[in-house]
C-alpha cells in the first residue's frame, strides 16, 4: 500500500516514545521488544559520527540512524544502526528462554583487545586509564590497519584530549574514534551491505544526511513530527526526491556540540 508523510511521522513519534511499531513481529506474549532512536547524548557511548540514511520505493520505506562512538561500559568502539520503517528485518536473539527483538544492531570497530594493545602503560594509574600511548602509529579498525598521526597539539585543537590525569596530552579512547571520524570518516562508517542486511526488500537508496539539525531526545515534548528535520525526511521518502532537502536550520550533529559518554 502507498504510504504517506503522516504514516512516516507517526512511526517516528512512536519510536521516539519507545512505542513498539506495528511492524514488529507478533511473536509470543513473553517476547521482550526494544526500540531505539538516534541519541547523541548517551552516557554509555562517547559519540563520534552520526548520519541518517533514507531508502524508499513506491510501497516500502526505511530510515536508518547511524552513530559511531566509544562504548565506555563495553570497552570497545562500534557503530550503532537503528531502523525505522515498514520493511525491516528486526534483530532477534534467543536467551534464557526469551526472544529479544530490537530495531538496532551493532558493528564492532575497535575491539577491547586492540584497545589494550594500544593503551598507555606508562606513568601513574590514572594515566594508564583509557589513554592511548604516544608510541602508537596504527590501530586495527575491523580488519584493517589504519595509520595515526600522533600529534598532541592537533589532538588538543580537535578536542580529543582528556583534561585530567593526562600531563602528556595523550589521545583518549573515545578521542580515537572522533579523530578517525574527523580525519578518515569512511573508516568508522557502515557500508551499504551492512545497512541493507536488515531490509526485507531491496529498496533504492534516496540519500544520506551527513549534516543535520538535531534536537535532544531528552526533551520529550519536541516530538519528531514537530521537527523540520523529520518533516523534510517524510517528504523526501514519499516523493523519493532528494532535492527537497532544503533545511533552514544550521547543522549541529557534530559530536563537539553534544555531551556524551559520561556515566
């Protein structure tokens, strides 16, 4: 069936309020269902990059929120993809007798093991916590070795140096992902094949929004249907016309504009 702007905005409002979509699998009565929305301020993730991907044909549509960052509770860096749409293959895990169903999936970037390899092991205990040694010249991201230009003055300018217990201005764990996002963004971004793995249909891509005006999801009164960003997204999906992306608000989704990763 043909979908409307109202259909899309209603789905977004529902996800914003953690309401499980009508498109979720019916499953069993004791299934545990989660729904996620783009969050640039999460306390357990030091945000780096963020993008919004739009896909649509005449009957199917999908919005994919992408965020990269350092997961301070898991001691690794990764990508989080959250899906909103009418053609999503929701992620299901079976654990301890229950099915856990969610509209999100994670992709590992820098593992705990790799962070331990590059961790600063000199100085006091505080200097050895979540700081990267200045002898490091490359980091393994997924299965690729990525060169690092270790320049403390550059790190200070970029804002990726931790201020406390850091006399040598070493790069922080979260700062590493931010450094890569700002200097080699493709290294910490998802691929098309990774995104489309969760589609039930092979639908065309309309566009990716790399820059946009974001409002905090912790202001519960400012629902998506009231925001210019999502109103434009709905129009673009219905018409499948990327030229309608003409926002009036300045983009602010860069990580430097949001406080995140603070437990």
